[in-house]
């Protein structure tokens, strides 16, 4: 997956970025960084109750790349409600058109987080959803012409 960082990578990026890793959850920390546990896990609930910011390792990765802490409230950094994604999303195959660089990467990450698939390049017979920056251009036209847009 695009967002799966191992513990060591997260810790190295956290410390290289000026953070301090306290190891285990305690009252002294400001953030709880989790991986492979859900939003409603007792540890996450306790941390939120204590006023801590609960994020995934992806937040550390993006903050490191940006050189500053990114918005920890972004949906991309909140622990998943279900580690398998959104029920039913596995059958979705999305294609993007018109998005560039970071926006494109962010959408691809969210597609992966929800448990759906991303199609690149466009395979019109398989794509179930087209995400457009603007309703124009070659990919949009192909979908429109072959009647896949509803």
C-alpha cells in the first residue's frame, strides 16, 4: 500500500524531523502515532480522551517531506475505522483525470485507505468511477462518448 510505513521508518523520520519518540503512550506525549489499529481501539480512545492528537505514521511521513507538521486533522492521518477499509469499497475501481502532483498522490492514498482500487492507465471496461478535476479533457471525453458517465 502507498501509506504503509514500518515502525523504524516512522521513528527515524520523527526524530530526524525534530520530534521525540517516548516509546510508549504516556501523559508526556503530545501525539500518539499508530499503525494497524483502529480508531476505536482502547489506546486511541484513551489518548483522545487525554487530549492527545492521534495520527497514523503517514502523518509523520508527510510532515517530514513537507519540513513542517502537516494538518493532523486531515482524514488521511486519522486511524481507520476498519482495517479492511469501507465495506463494499473493494469493488470500486477509480481513475483520476486532471489532478497533478500532491493532489493526485493524496487522492490515490485516500482511495487505498478506503479499500478501493486505482486504475492507471484508464481501462474503461473496468473503471467504476472517474474523479475529474474539470469536466473536460481526453479521459472525460472517452467516458462521455462511450456512455459510462451517468
